[in-house]
C-alpha cells in the first residue's frame, strides 16, 4: 500500500476480533523471545503491518486511529510523504556522522535555535547525546553538576524522566526504584502543583501556591536539609504522571527561585516540545527562560531517534570528550526533523494544535457531563488526559480505565493509559490531525464508555 497523500481517504476497518490470528501469532512469538519488560502489547494486543498519518493497520487488516502516536514521537503522524522523501534522499548521502559537522546537521541546529526567541536564541548552545530522552536527561544532569561543582538535584513528585539509572532516580515512580535500589544520591523530591490532589492537602481557595513557597523556603533555609543543588528539574506538563499541567504561578515562582539561588533550571520538554502544547516549547507558554531544555521524541520527525539538550552557553564547562556517544550524529533523524519543521511552518501546524486541542477539550467535557466515570479532563494543546473514576465511589479506577482502553481498541481507537493509579486515558494525536479524525475518536470513546455503563 502506498502512503496516501490525504490520510482521510483511509477508513477505519475492524475485520477481526482483537487480536486477530496474525497478531496473536506474532504476540506469542514476542512473548517467547523478547524481554518481560515490554509494555504496550500487553494492553494493545496488535501486530503492526503499515502506518500512515493518524492511522495504523495491523497484520490482520484492521485499521485504527492511532492516538498513542509513538508515545508522542510522530508530530505529523506516521510516514508523512515529504518527510519520508527527505529521509530517503539523506540515506543515499550520509547516515552516521558521530559529531562531525555536515550540512544537514547544521540545518538541524539552525532550525531548532530559530524556535527560540531572542535573547535566549543567541545565548543557547546545543549538545547531542545518546538517542533517547533518558540519555538527554542524564546529559543535562551531568552538565549542571560539572558546571556548578554541586551534586544535588531537586525534582518533583509525580515527574517521570526515563528508565536509565540517573533518569529513574529523578523520577517520582517508586516501583522501579524498589527493584533496583541504590538510586542516584542527593536527589530531593518536592511537591508539584497538582491542584486536584494537592500534595499539601490544600485547595485552590485556601492555597497561595504553597508548593512553590515550600520549594523556596526549603532552599533558602539553612536548616531546610537541602544544600544548594546543581539543578532543579521540572516537567511543565507531567506526562506519564497523568497529563498534569503546572500552574503558571508555580512555574514562574520556581524559575524565580532558581535564578535567585543561582541554580540551573532544567525543563524536560521530551513530551511537551515540538509544538505539542501549541507553542514550540511548553516553557514559552509560561513566560520563562530555562537554563537547559531537554528534547527528544518528536524531534526525530517520524520516530527516528535523536535527543539533545539546548542550554545557556555559560554552562558549557565540559572539556572535549566529557560526554560522548556513538549515535550523536544520526543524519536520517536530522533530515526528518528539518523536513518536519518545514511542513509545520508551512502548514501552520501550531494553529491546528490550538484549534483541534480546544475542540477536543470541549467535546471531552461534553462527554464528562454524560458519563459519570469521567472525573477530570485536562491537558494543554494536543496533550490530553481523561481521568477515569468508579462512578459509585468517585475513586480513581485503573481497572475501569483499562476496560475503556480495550473497548476503544475493539472499535478502532488506540489510546494509552497512565498516571497515578493507572486511571488516566492519555491521547497524543498527530499535531496535524483533522477535525474529522478527532470527532471519530471522541465518538469511539463515547461508545466505549456507554458499553461499560459508565
């Protein structure tokens, strides 16, 4: 099947029960031969044949709307024809470049620095590291430790930054740490502005952004127990934590505390960057200028691996070879990224993120009025979370959320489940998604909730 120029020509089609026979065979082989650490096939039991735009076709001919979207790594959806063409052309020229300069590498650097406003743009340098977001988190932490000569990291409850040792250590998720032990020392977790379940037991009516006050007081207090750290690490919208946008006041006060105490502020834009929230980077919505910006996922254009940190040049204290990696010059990813940005600029994709995101939130809040199981609808741009609760008790229900996910899959919609209690339906549509595809997805969620009596 050729990649269609207009993806709406593709139609949802569910031919078999899920999983179909072809998927069942490959899932069994995967279970037999691959690590127990695999995750997505356990709740999304399909084996993929082709993918195009917002659609994915399995080996049994079933066609789905894909709102998992490579965990947000596909800003224009699957196999966008112009991006594929750019990758094919680069494939014939040069693929693996270490950190040697090349035209496409320079195009990548220029294109990404151009997404920053002045004066930040002229003060920013870029460093390529290993190809995943967790690698970039590790690089950001190391950069700040080397520059400051300090060892501590302040992170936030509910945050998630990856599964490598350092990235796991600064993530809030406790389970993996219990299995490994000996996490990176001198890591301190402070409250995040999660107003629905305030970690300080307050409500917006009785709170003066006390979580930000707690951070400031802790770092100012000689008896606060936390020495001045090497960095503060922050997600502006917690993704794996359940699609929780920080409040503007919280973010601005954290940034002010970091500046006052001369602590580098790292923002993790692995999920929120590249237009996901309606601006090129989420920090631009909050009116701050972080010292380090961590990027990956969508930066690879069509799912090709690349990760980097953008940082203030005053932090560039590394000696040659201080932080290296074999795959820091993936020229196919560079070409895909440059082509993707070209399409996004030309097609005003950021405007589409705002328009379709606003529409999705209105429609989902309409569903919440009809379905008692929807406890909350939240997010920013096309980073969307729907919290599911037991209608009888109002308590978060991971069991019911998983049932909604399965019912949606059987009708042709792929969504993720995550967050605390595993109760949040997460959606990361392509940033160029059409209203027609959004409406179909919302209708499937509506039918799935109705089927479950929720």
